[in-house]
C-alpha cells in the first residue's frame, strides 16, 4: 500500500484522498479477518497494522471503528481492538438465515438467469477449479465472492442481494475453508448449483444452495 504521505497534496484533494486511503485500509483488514489471517480473539494493534500497511494510525483507527460496526471487530475500553468471536448460538442463527436466503436466491436464479450470466459464472468456476487443481489458495476467496455475486445478479432481486451481502460480511469468518478437501468440495458444490440453475430446476437449486451454506459453516460450528 502506498505511503500515506503520498496522499498529501493540494488541500482540495486531501479529503478525497484520505477517504480513499481509509477505504483501502478497511478493505485490507476486512480481507485479513474474513480470510482467517487474523483469528477470532486476535489483538489488532493500531501501531503494528499502521507499520505493516505503511500508513499513519488515523486510517487504521477509522478502519477498526468501521469494522466494529460490521461486527468483525470488537473494541474494548483500555484493551484495544480484537477480532470479534461469534457466539455459537448467534453463529448458528446467522448461518440458518443465510442458508435460507441463498436458497431463495438460487431458486430465483433458476427462473431468471441469462445465458450471459451463465457464461460469466462458468468462467469464474473454471478459474477456481484451475487454482484448486494446482493447490493454489491465493485469489480463491475473491473468486468465491465473484461466484456468489454473479449468482445474486442472476437472482434479479436487488433487495435480496443487499441483504445477503450484508449478512455475508458478518459471517465470512465462518466460511474459511480449513483444508484442501473442503476447498475442493466447495467448488464442486458451486458447479452443482450452477448446473441446477442452468437446467431451470428451482427446487434443486434452492436445496443445493442451502446445503452448501450449512456444509461450509460446519467446520466452524463443530468447534463449539
């Protein structure tokens, strides 16, 4: 990440550049948390993060506040910020809600998906499968997000998409694949969901999408 000093310049541009820098720090920290690089309970030390990202503490502090509002970070008085841990019962409830919504979206996708969206999803699946076959993990989280975003687009219900994206951000830490076998299963399930959507089988699409969410969160939930 570029040094924050590079963001200084004409006074009229400073608010915009500061906002962009803050958003970059938020995105970087969110990715680190939801990918499992930071585990629940890990301390998030402002100075250390600022040094790693080559910025001042100000955007880091703003990022931690923003992520706290998303439920990913917990800020404790006199103790600083830590990665939030989901209460087991709350985690199960959120997984159930997300599974239901993902199932509804897949049902709608089977009814409304266009050939162009199918081609885009197929390309994402191909990229993901190549990485899985090669044992590469870099970029898989982004591809997973693209798969689901395209499936949301296929569902053609913007309100439902907004709800699912918000819930996805709050529950991402539950869906970090623990091993290679789980990663392969995830992408096999993606392919099965797309096949059901392509065939127009709304019932099967919904069932597979719901099972996909429940299975993917199982590793996290079993720890409790």
